[in-house]
């Protein structure tokens, strides 16, 4: 009996320890973050194996690490962006004007073209806010073809989001262009045939000044097709163009002499008439239909190219316009502006370049480097 009691005294602590361990295991199953203090305390003189030490703490740390790994990056949405670009460059200008010369007792209309180029500058602003985009181009050229040229183009458009890759859009543009021409000692020659004889008319005006003001609003309708590359898209469009051209021409007059070819320094002119002094104002209106396409290409906005091509179906005239930019830093880069435009009486080729300053939501480009950022 004494031996049995002695055996029970030895057995009870073992049973107690087993029951405590079982209870702790059940709590672990119910809540992996809770263990009993007994389960966490090793037997005296025994060091727990490393893989069994503080299992709940390790589980919690693993869960936290997994959560940190799976946590999505904080993406900054690009709701707006504006590019400001002061420019300097060159304009090549060809202007065609009409004049009249005497011919067989009457006056006939002739055309002459003046071609010249000159330096100038301007300011370009392009950008968008959500579904609304803005383009504004201002330029001035102080001396081209004896003229001072000033112009501004403003265009505002709104896209109607559909949730698909096709979105309709509407826009309204406004063009203002002013040319101040002042020509001194203007000489024009015109060759004509009469009864088998060739005559040359020499016209001279000591001065002629012409101011031309163009005002042109143009509504625009089109469809935007998103291309699944970066932020690329193409937008075919139709536009109705109204042009109001106001011309103010003045001159103290001049003189026209008509000679038989080769006889100018030999005998008197066949015809000699004066051009009377004049000061006239004329307003003309033009209506045109335009069809064209806009295109935007980029690489994470660090490289951007905007293209516009349109055709005037009424007067068979083309216009091509491109704005390209590259960023050297997240807010600083360089932009280039090119335009070839045919008008009814003028053809212009612009080439402008300068630094560009980009405005975006704070941290957008830093976020792109780490895989965030979206439009």
C-alpha cells in the first residue's frame, strides 16, 4: 500500500502537466494568438528547442509580415496635369495678295507672293483636369515679310466617359490672328501678251500698309479610341470653321508704266497711269468644313507627342501640328512645337522650342518609380 501511494505521488504531477498541455493546445486551436503560461514555461533544467520557442509570437510576426507583403501600394491617381512651355523659334511665311494692272484699256487682276522668314517666340499651355482638356498657343513674330504677326489659339474639349475604349467628345476652339504689314518702296512686275507682243508692267508704290485681323471660332465633334499602350489614343473629328477676316489697306498711291519687253530704257512707256491714294476697309466671311484626327502618344508621361492633322474640304487646304516633349526631371523638360498650315492667302511654317515645366499631383512621378500611379 505504501508503495502504491508513493507511485501515485510520482504520477499526479505528470497527469497535471499533461492536462495543462492539452488545455493549452485546445486554446491554440481556438485562437492561435493565445497560449497558457504553463505551456510557455519549460521544465526546470530543460531548454526548449528553437522551433518550439514562443510559437505564438512567431506566428504573429509571420502574419504581420505576410500582411505587409500583401498590402497594395498607395497609387496616386493622375486627375490633372499641365505643361507650360515658353518657346523661341522661326516662322517661314508666304503671303499672296491681289492687285490690278492696266491691260488693253482696262484693269486686270494679278497675284503676287511674298516669301520671308523671321524669329519670334511664344507660350504653349497644354493639360487636362479629369475629362476636360485645354490647349492654348500664343506666339508673336515682330518682323516677317515686312509684317508683325501675333496669334493665339485656344481649344477646350470635354470627353464623355463610357467605361469602354470608345468615348465621344465635344470641343470649342477660338483663333485670333493679327498681321500688321508696312511695305516701303514696293515694286511689282507683271508680264502680259497683246496681239503677239509681250509687255511688262512696272508698278511702284512708295508705301502700303495692310492690317489683317482674323477671328475664327470652331466647334468640334469626334470619337476618342483608347489604344492599350500607355495612355495612347486617336480621335477622328469633324469641325465647322467660321472665319471673319477684316482688312484695312492704305497707301498714298503710286505709278504704273507699261513697256514693250526690252524697251524700258529705249523709248517711253506704252501706258503710264497713276495709282490713286486709297484707304479702304473690307470684311469677308468664310465657311469651311474640316475633317481630321488628333493623336496622343507617351511613355509614362516622360515622353509625350501630340499630333493634329486636318483638311479643309472647301478650299483644299491642309494643316499639320505637333507638340513633342521630353522630361529631364519630374517637373522639368523640353518641348518642341511644329506647324504647317495652309490658309486661303497665307502659308506658314512654325518651328518653336523651349523649356517645359510640368505640374502634376504631388508625388505622382515618385510613385511611378515604385510601380504606383495611374491615370
